C-alpha cells in the first residue's frame, strides 16, 4: 500500500475460526481492523488467537509492509462506524444473520459493503434481512482464509462489488464473481461433486479412502493447483486444444459422466469413511493435521509464486 493511501477500514464481526483468520489477513496487509464479537471473552482472546495466522502470513508474505492497527471493540457501533468493508462471520443461521444485519445496517457508511462469509447460505437467503439488500455481498472464503486466496463473491451492486474486490486484492486474495446466486457458490459445488464420487467409490468397493485420497493428491489435485478444470482439458486436447478434445474424446467423457454414482450416507458408509480417515491420520489429532496442512499450503504458495502463470 502506498504511504499516501488511506488504509482500508475493516470491521470483523465474529471472532471464530474464520473471523480471526480474516482479521489477521487484513491487519498483515496494512488495513486498520476493528473486531467485535457478541461474547466479550471471545473478543478478548482475539489477539492471542491471531498470533499463529500472523506468524504464517509473515512467512507467506514477508514484504506486505507495515501492519495495520487492530482495535478490539466493546460495541458493534465502534466496529462498524466508518468501516469500508464489514466482514460478517456469524453462525450459518438465516435468523441470526438477519438479526445482526438489522443492527448493522443503520450504522453503515453509505459507501460501505457488508460482506457475509457464508458458505451454506446464499445472497437470496440473506438479502431479505436488509432494507437495502444492494449493500450486501456474499464473500465466501476457503478455509483457512489467510492462506487459501479464493474469495467467491455475489452481489447486485457492481460498484460495491468492485470496491470489495479491490480491498480483497490488496490483501493478496483472488476474488471471483458469480454471475448468478447459487447454493455452494463455485468451489464448494465442484468440491461436493468430487466428494460425492469419492464417497460412491468407497460405497461401491472400488477403492479404500486412503487410495482415493492418494490418487487425488498425486494426480489431478497436483495439476489442479496450477490449472483449472477447463484449461486442463484444453491442454488434454493436444494441439487441437479444447475443440480437439471434445471432438475426439467428448464421447468417452460422457460415458464417464454416465457411470458416476449417487452415494447414500448410510450408517455403514459413514463408518467406513470414519475408519478410512482414521487410518489415514495414523494417530495424528486435528491440531497436528491442521499444522501439517498449513505447512504444506505455505510451501505450495511459495512454489506458486515462482511458477509461471498459465
């Protein structure tokens, strides 16, 4: 951020896992961050809980410049008044979010953007909670938000969307816009489709959980870290590109689509999934697995910076 530029003013509402990560991300990239949580003890613990993501961000983006200011707010008004972006991280409940929006909206600056970190709810679910729904965007991050760059955005006011995108880009995020409101946004729809088939393969006895995960990580997952699904098939068409692929291999793709399954999460299937990930975890608890994941993500982010864009 240029020294003459005014630091973005960010309000973080809710200091759970996602809220704390957002707060660390924005502060690391020079924004002034005001944090509020309806539970005072949760807000008070924010600084300590931000230490780990801030340390990781210092490793991922050491040249981000000076950190912004962090303020722990006792009242909602203290957090919101004057904020450019209000990143809401309330529980995934329409009634809870609507009640919060009713308190937030009268305090917002005219230019402000109310951004909901929702993953399960849509803009159409949330918009009716506001007198002016145009001030709202859904801004779905991928967990952990401070390491995974994606932010999926939907809203109805192009100017507000553009302002929000500029703030996210300044925090080294990659915002993508939906053209229409959709359950699961973009990435979770893709992830859900993949996991549906992964569960079906377990249910159908094609492979164990560990084999399926290993195949994904060491095959398409590696390629997808640098290429999107469409571009991967474009290159799969050789010199003919996507047109060549569709002409020669389109029918085989349709046969694969036709053979994909629809699993049922029966008690037996659930037990097999739990047993499979337990074997794969090999005695490591959630905290250890998260630490391993984050270390690998940081290494991948460093590698991507050195890789040529595709």
